[in-house]
């Protein structure tokens, strides 16, 4: 797979390096499995021969004027964390030329992907008009204001609309890399996820592995979409199975076979993920509980402590950068 990463001045260092490390690791693990050629040929492209990252590092890139047409163009985030700084970045001449180039790539048949704030460049190019997309949760209100025709989701980690894909938040760069890997080799994507995330060590790791595997099975992928849309309702296996036109036992067996957990346990993971997101936005726990399908906050508090190892108070402290 030919991948071009579009690197502009002020690129968010973490986003860029996550993409590079992910695809490099995939190629190394593939070689160890006896695959004699790289799965991913990655080229850094830009509007000039070199750019400076958000932290001031110099990166050499291939000018887009001489770049071949890749299978995928990936746009990592710019290091602009607030609406004012992002507005200024989007008005830069090099960014405007990059947006025009994205449009040309897409019109020529290249697939395009953006992660975190990189999704704004796709929207500037008109590639997200009238389609589903996601972005960094902290800039979602600004995104909606600037691109009102995009169907923006606050809960999806990956949104796919034809040959345009978006991923949310900073670590969405990893989600996006794994999604692209799955298209070439689900087995290598699985190895990369285990190697880089270590599913034992954190809730994000424990969640991303099931999420990665869920997307490899059409029924489970449909179940995830249904569950996210119905988090505010109390979970019913029968209702879920009916919505997917399968029997409850079929759904139960498929979930346990693929993910090693029940449909209810998977929904609880989604509830905790959504609750963390809403906590970070400053909502109170009673309102969050109702939004993720619990009649009282005590049940949600217990679930979060069990899965995350911290209570709501400690989680809020961590999110504010304080000692819990």
C-alpha cells in the first residue's frame, strides 16, 4: 500500500511520529513473519522541501509537485489546540495550497484520511460535505460552526465515508493507522496493536484491541454502531439481536468467540469510554449516567472504578493535571 503523509509547518509531533512508528512497526513485524516486502511504503510530502514541526524539529519532505499518486493520503494534526490558533493556521498560504492539493488527489481517485485536527483540512477541501465524520472532541463545536453540512459524530473513533476516513482526538492517529493496516493484513494489525498498545496495561489498550477486532467482523461492527446509538437506553440483548436480524444466541456466541466477552460487557466498555469523554468536557456524573444508560450515578461510579481503577474524583483530578 502506497501511503503519503502530508506534513505541513507546525505539524503535531506526536501525531506524525505515531503514524511513522506504527507503519514502520507493521513492516518490521511483517518481515519477521516471512513477508518479503514492505506492506506499507510511506512517503512524507509537503508544500516545500522541509517543514518545521510544532516543537521546532526540521523534517525533510518530498514536494507534492513531484510526488506520485498514492493509494492513501494521510493528514496528521496541526499543533493548534484552540479555535483562534486553528483559524490562523487554516488561513496560511501553504495550508490553502495543501487543501487544493487534497482536492486534486481525491478527484484523481486517491483515498484521503485525516486524524484529530487534520480532519479540518479535509473539511476545508469540501471532502466532508454531507458525510459522516469525526474530529478532536475539544474542537467539535468549532468544527460544527465552520462546516455545518458535515454529519459530525462525538462518539466514533473512526468515521468512514467512501474513500474518505476521519479519526478523532490525538491518539486517533493510532486508531487510523490500525484501521488502514486492517485493510492489508488484519493479522499484522493485531500484532501491531498488541506490540504498541499492550492491552494489559491501560483501559485504552484494553478497549482498542476489542475495537480493532470488532471492525474485522461485519456483524460485530454493526452491533457496535447500534450500541453507540443506543447507549442512553438500558441494554437488551433481545433488542440488539432483533435490530441486527439475528438470534440472541448467535450474537452472544459471535461476541464471545471474537472478543472473549459478552455483548453486555462490550456495551459497558463503550459506556465507560463515553463517560470519560463527558467527564473531560466537565459534565456532572448524574447527567453522564443518564446519557450512558444508567438510572443512577452510583452504578456508573462502580463500573468506572472497576474498569479504570480510579473513582470519578480521581479521574477529574488527572484530567486537570493534578495529583489525584
